[in-house]
C-alpha cells in the first residue's frame, strides 16, 4: 500500500500542510498520513541504497551520514504530525461508532429475547432486562456525546499514554455488568405487585447471594486504581519508560507498548471475559437476584488479577550503559578515542517500547561531557541500524575537551542512563 501511495503521489492532490482534517482535501487526514508514510519509506530505502545524496556531502562518510539523518528526521516529523492529526480525527469519529455498537447490542438483546420467548411467552423479567439495557445505552450514549473529543464511551478506559488500558477495560466491563444487573432487579421490583415477590427480589440483593460478584468487582476496580498509581510512580522514578501513542487500538488490551502480546494482559482479559460471560448466563437464568458467581471461579479471577498486577510491577526498567568503545571499521588501526572518532555505546533499554518510529529515534541524545550529541539515524533496508535498543553509535564532536569525560544517554522517553567515564585524547 505504501508503494502504491507513493507511486500516485505525483498525480494526486497533496493535502494541506500540517495534517488537514477538513473536507477540502481528497481523502482527509488518513490519506494524508498514508502518503507521508509512503514518501518516508521510499526516501529511507533510497538513502539505504546510497541514492539521493548530494555531491557536496557524498565524499565524506560523516557528512553524508549527518545529512541523511537530518533529512530523515524532518520527514519523520511530518509523518508524526500527520499521524497525530489522523489520531485526533479518529477519536472524534469514535463516539458515534461506540454509540452504534451500544444500540446494536440492545437490538441484539431484543432479538434474543424475542426468539427465546417463542413458546415460553414474554415475562416481566424480559421487560425489565430490555428496559435496563435501554437505560444503560442512553447513559452511555450521553457520556459518548460529552466525551466525543476523547473517544466517546471509551474515554474512561483510555490511559494517559493514549492507549487502551487493560485494567480499566476489565474493571469497566464488570461495573457496567453489575449496574445492569441492579437495574434489572430494580425494574422487576417496580413491576412487582405482591409482598412476597418484592421481598424475594430484595432478598436477591443480599450479600450472601452475590458475594462472588461483589468480591470480583471490588478487586478489579482496586487493580485499575493501583495499576495507574504503580505506572505513574515508576514513570516519575525513571524505572519505566512510557511513550504516548497516536491513538488507542483494540490490540492495546492484549499487547505491550511495542505491540507484542503479553501473557499477563492476555490471561487477565480472557479469564475476566469468561467469568463475565458465566455471570451473564446466571443473570439470565435467575433474574431475581445478583448473579451467584461460584467462589471457585471468583478465586480464579482473583489469581488472574494478581498475576496481572505482578506483571505490571515486573515490566520496564531503567536504560543502562554497560560499556563504551571506539568504533572501528575493517582495516582501521587500534587507537584511543579522539575527537572526531565514532564511539559505540553498548547497553540495554535505549529504545523504549513504542519508540521504534523514526521521529522517536531522532529524539535520542548522548551527553559527552558538556556536549549534547543527537544520535544519527542510519537507514538500512526495512529499518535502521542505528540507533538500536542495545547499541548506539555517535561521533565525538570537536567541542569535547580532551581528558576524562562522562557519557550519558537520554532516551526518547526522557529517561537518563547511568554515567560512564571515558578518556578522550588529543
């Protein structure tokens, strides 16, 4: 798709500067972002193949590398700007999509009740369930409208890093389910005519009937609050690197910031969904009381929540420099580090999860003494050979004073590594 978009870039009208979302552009922010990505990929691959270099810098390896890095950085900034514009436009449309999904679920519930009522007849419990669904849908639709700029009904489960939060999503699902179950009981209680029926419905709200559901609800809500606190404290303490995303995606519930699936998140979502489905079936079978979630299943959910919380504590870590050596090409003589030489910084955690994009990589800085050196982007086919998560290569500027100086890396997330001392000779 990127190649096709780039091939049409010479004939299709270009969108307005900055990532336009108005109706005058041919395709809007999404098409503008795609074109910017296509142009960047083609430029990167051309530079990786040694093409497109001006004659003024082609004779010098260091000058050509710096020129290529600057060109790619500027192009990557344009891609990032278009990506942010697309993300904002996508969030603005999301509230309407979530509203349609909500009312689609209400229609699906009505159809399911109508089909199951054939032969058995329509009961007050079915009416109460449908009315509770309508009330819940109205409330969620109103919330979607008031938060339409932040994702509609999904706004409460979008984290500060602009990704869907697994803990908030699981807790939100349980909160909605329990609220729906209480509304069903309230509807049945309002329609009840006899004292015995009203007493039975009130007794259905007793804690001994829904102790399992109440316990699970309390734990998942506490996990959502605790995880937010843990992540915030670890980010401020520079023990966890967080890079914001352009927009939330459904895959965020099952993956880490880099898009790789994580066991802790997957098992938490799967077990929570299975337990929620079981509770929904119990509510359908016994609409006169809170769902009696068995303690065995409740304990399984609690173990899953504890595993998820432990995974949040275990993830991340500060980047670290392990060693700094003089970069040596084939045929070079062994020598100490001098100004103008390239140094190779070896360590771990230099590229935070979610910072693999060129505009994020270009924000990395290496402090060599009092001089700040931006890490050059070295393109290869399909990506970059510098920087990487474990190795950075930067030149030692002429402004670095000879002697013992300290080297420190600042990642795209703003986290600083340890200081590593090297000797620079004349």
